[in-house]
C-alpha cells in the first residue's frame, strides 16, 4: 500500500471512530468531505477484493496440559505445537511467528 493510501486509511479509520459526518470531520482540514468519502469507498473496495484470512486454532487438553504444558493446534494448517511449562516467552513467540509466516505462503 502506498504512503498516500496508508495516510488515508488512518484518516478514514479516525473518521469512522469519531462518529461524525464527513462534513464535520473534514471541517478545517486540507481535504473535502467528498475526498474523504471517496477514499473510504476506495479502501473498502480494495479490502473487499481480498479473500478473508481464516485462522483456526484450539487449545487441546491432554496429560501434558495437566503438567502445565499448553498444546496449540492450528486446524487449518494441520500443525500441533506443545509448549512446555516454563518455556521462555521469546521461544513461544518465535514458534508462533514461524507458523504465521508459514500460513501466509
């Protein structure tokens, strides 16, 4: 996404969160309400053209879980990860990051 689109994405999100009309939100700004609505529409169309990402995971009960371990099963990727009790948080984060990157391929 270009810098311009990123800027407008933030503006549109702020506008939506404000609860104001396009006219109210644009007052005193260097853009018109028409431009704000156009970018809102454009960004909405580009988001709608991308297929949704569905991530499904569940925590699984097992004898290992009774010892303080956690099992995360990513159903759509057919992956099961057991995190033993006391595992360093950075290690767990690294494993989850690898799974997310793998899913994006």
